[in-house]
C-alpha cells in the first residue's frame, strides 16, 4: 500500500513539474509605468484669489506624447481651452469659490485635475 501511495505522489509531482515547464513564459515582460505615457503632475496659476474681471493664467503641467487639453469651469470665462495654459477671469456673477478642471488625453487614456479660484 505504501508503494502505491509513494508512486502516486511521485506521479503528481511529475505532472506539476511538467505543467510548470509547459506554462513557462518566454522572455521577460516589460512593465511601463503609466505616468511615463500620460501624467498630469499639477495645475498652477499666477494667483488663486482674484477680483472681478481680473485675468490670470492657469497652466497644466503634463507629460506624455500627443497631449490634448480640455478645460472647463463651473463659473468664469476662459480663452485657450485646448492648450496647456488658459487665460481665466470671473465676472460679477462668478463671485465665490470657482472650480477649474483640466482633462489631458492621449492614446493611453485621460487624466484630470482641478484648481480652485476665489473671485471677489
């Protein structure tokens, strides 16, 4: 009985080894950090606290190839919505804390970030 059990165990071990060898991947896989292909590191502005009609520049600092920019805001106006830097200003109805968002896209996907601007 012990001989049959020992043979069965050896057979199972041999099968597992052959399966591992057959399933072995050839070559080394290369892992590319997603931030190498597309990253929005920060959004900066010349000022975060402005008065009505005051213009500021807001810039998206992004990395990657073939980047496309799209800006939007809940209040205020912008010029250059498809570039890395926009010119932003708030009118009298924009008084308060306003959110400005930038979405950056390329063939690897999209990333976004926001910045808050206080208009008085």
